[in-house]
C-alpha cells in the first residue's frame, strides 16, 4: 500500500454511486488515485429507500476504486440530498465576558454551537451551520471578526436542516458496507466547491446541479453561501416521460435521451426519425426527433422554472442581490444538448456548463473532468480539507476512531489540535449512529 495522505469522496446518487480516492499534490491540486462507479439501486430522489441494494452498490463502487488505486478505503465523506432538505436564515449573538481580549476561534465556535441548539421540528436535524457575516458591537458586514476587539459578537447563519431518519440510513449503509463515515456534506455545496471559481462566488452565482433524482441549487454572493435548496426531480423524470410518451422500455428511453435528445424542439427537422427495435420480435418503433425533443423540452422547462422560482425567492431581482455571474449548470443532466440556451432563454441570465477540472491536477483523466463527477470531486475536496485541517496521521485517525466507537461519550484526547466544528459534528453523528443500532 502506498503511503500518503489520501482521502475518499463517496457520492451516493440516484442513478450512480461514485467513489473517488485522491490526494493533494505539491501544487495544491488534487491528484486522482482511483475511481469506481456502480449503478445505484435502492436510492430514489436522493433518498435511500432500499438499504440492502444501496449497500451492495456502495461496495461495488468502493471495490472498483480500491482495485484501481491499489489502496484500502477507510473513512469516506458522503453527500446528502433529497427533498427533505431545507434551509433557513437565523441570527444569533454571544456577549463576551472580557471585551479587552480579542475575538478568537473559541468565540466563533461558541456562537456556532449555540445555533446547533436551535429547536427543530420533530424528526429533523441540523446538517450545516454556515456563518454568513458577523457584527461586532453593532458594526456590520464583517467577514472575519477574528483578532478584533468587541463585547457583543453577532452573526447571520445559513442553517441547513435534514431528516434524521435519512441521515441515519446513509450512515447505516456506509457502516454496513464496511466503511467509516467521515463527514456528511450537502451535495450542492460539494458541487459548488468543485466547479465554481472564487470570482464567480464574489460576483454572485447560482449553481444548478441536475442529477438523476434531484436538482440541487446553491446560490453564492460576495463569496458567501446565501441559499440552498433541493428540488425533488432531475434527469430520471425526463427518461420516464420519454418512456411513457413513446411506449418504449427505460433502457431505450435513456439511450434516446443521451444520443438524440435536445432541450430545444426547433432544432430538429420534421423528417429526422429514429427506429427502435421492438421487444421479442415485435415491429420496430419509429420516433421523430422533433417529438422526442418536445417531450424533453416540456419537462426541462418545468425543472428550470422551479429552480428560477428559488433564485427569485433568494431575491435575485433586487439590485443588491443581483447574481452577476449568472448560472452554472453541472451534474449529468447538464449534458443535454441546447440546455444552456434554454436556461438563458427562460431566466435571462448568463449560463455556462461547469466542469470540475479547476482543482484537479493537469494529468487527470478526461472522464473525471465531466460534469457527472462534480459532486464526487467536491466531496473529495471536502475530505482532503478536513484531513489537512486536523493534520492527523493515519494511525492517529484510527486511534481516534477506536476511542469514538469504543466509548460512546468519552471526550477525545485533548492533546489533539482543536477540532473544527465540522469534525465535532461528525463525531456527534457517529455517536448518534452507534446508539441508533
């Protein structure tokens, strides 16, 4: 086994499950060591609905990635999506006992931890608490209050909430597949990490990740996450529509969509026809490309309009909140022909397709730089980040995990560097999952 600080991102999608093993090279770019993908069975609209099938799909992807890289996978960072995800804005403050001392990490952490105590609806749990901007003694729009003097520290937070049972089920699948759960991250945030540049986040941008079962949205402005949402349909409903509309089987519908599909009906001539072999000696079916693209167009318009409603809810139409960089499309669904033009037409915003190659080392395989892998690459980046922030060696991590799994509520050894809020959260989650079984 080769030594090195490598991490793993695992994207449990509705259509496919992808495991990516990677490490950071000396230029701070990500070197992909191995990848594995398998057909995702048991996930519906981003939510696990068949544990046994999901476990075997995860194992398949992981084994392929391990073979590919010649490494053993221990802990993974997983994405979460699904229609149960919602986000809310919340502001909170703490009063500091000694305003003669400068604000430090402990203060920021105390403030964040306070938000985690918010009372949620029954069956819901906070996934992320993301500080947006701070106020110190009434002075607003502070991005980094560390090192400042002040008595009252306030912040606006973007809080992402999800269903406890869904989180538990994901944890259960990971554990049963013989892996450790490092972190859980919201999928639109992971995709954003992988495909957006810092300039875009500053100028204001909406990332639309069109997956198989869900369409995820993340909006950034002034470099800060402002809005997230998960819309519970994606590319699979388009395939369903083609299947119903043309009376063909799903496999054929999917192939038709990928090979000949277009989101813009005007493109096809009336006389362009595809012939599809019939089942078991039945007559072949003839389908005009014009009809095919009409079916696709109708559904895509619905998805895009729903996303646009979310963008307007965020307040894109106000001058101050205008998203100057427009829209970035990613995910497998973004590869549909003429989708970019359609999105620009419906929303009137600049649009580009996002490829997750910004942070990858130059010699990465072509395939990984496809929008299909945006979420997986983002999760890998997240894994590498939390790996370096604690900068523990492999052995320390294993020791740490033994402690966590062995004694449910024993606090971790204090000799370690102070852990980020994120690590603490994932520890809480581990306890929670251990107790749940």
